[in-house]
C-alpha cells in the first residue's frame, strides 16, 4: 500500500499537480521525501538512527526542495539529490535541530 501511495505522490509531483491536491498531497510528498532522505542518511551513517536527522532535514527544506527530493523516489536518487540533502543537512537550523533531537538538548 505504501508503494502505491508513494507512486501516486510521485506521479502527482511529476505531473505538476501538487497545488491541486492540498494538504493530503503535502503529507504524501513529505512522506515520500522522508523515505529518500532516510535511505541517504542510513547509507552515509550506517548504524545510526536516521529518523531524527531525516525529520530535521525535511523540516528545514523548502517546498521546492522537498518536491525535488520526493521525485527521486520515482526517477531514482542521483548525485544532485544527495548533494541537496547534504546541503540542507549542513544548514545551521538543521544542525541545531539534529543536536536537539539526538541529545535531548534545547539550543
């Protein structure tokens, strides 16, 4: 079922229809992008719980960046997607979020 939902979200993204499916579409695209980011984080840092970092990366990405990442679930992840994820991960707000989530701090 999750694959079907991901494929539907990807098809909507590729068709440029995201503005027409509202909040549900946003949730589908974010979930699809989280899957891509989670896989990328796990590949780069094996053995680390990627979920807190994934959430921070998605929360600090723009809508356009989230859509670009989600498209990778359909067309395949490439160097541009990996570089985009790394760029978002290096942003100060993303780093702060990751520290807070992984260490339980509030800085």
